[in-house]
């Protein structure tokens, strides 16, 4: 049976109950608006880094505690978003380019002399033209 997902609002509500706080008293204590606290409790607003810093200082948990709860909630919402899942299903994994066989070796530059030698080996081929010396 899957574990029930804790929302940031439900955790905050539990802590407010434990410390006998209402949204107004919590808001004043952490210098946040009362409506922001109510939005988090109702699940209409997310825990931001700024809010996580305030809540962690006030309740004594690490900042990561609040951000991890929010991240888990965000991931859960994304996994249940059918439109997003359809878009993700159409994405293929990136492929690294294959390494050249002569990795590490420098390619030899073809010189005019090399072209002439090659042309001499081909029947009917004209040799590469020589530049006149001035």
C-alpha cells in the first residue's frame, strides 16, 4: 500500500496545531502575510525558498525539510499530469556521438605531393598541376 503523501499545507497545519498557532499569529512571527500562510495551508500556494527559511528558523527544522516536502509534492503532481506525461513519452534519450576510431591521433594533412603520387597510381589521371616558380 503506497504511503500517503504529506503536503506542505498538511505538515504546516500539524505544526500550527502542535504549537497552538493560527495563520495570523504564525504570519506575524515569521514576517509573512496572513494570506500567504492561508494559501500554503489550503494547498493553493507552494513553499518557496524564502518561506522555507522562515519556517525552518521558527520551527527548528532544516530548510531542506520544507523544500523536500514541496519537491515531493511537485513530482507527484507532475507524474499525475496526463498532458505532461504524454509530452514526456515522446522524448527519446540523448545519444552520445560515437568516438572516432583514430581517437588521439592527429589527421595527416594531404599535401600536393601526396595528390600527385595518388594521381600517378590511377590510370588515365592527369597529374596535379605544378605552380610555376617566380
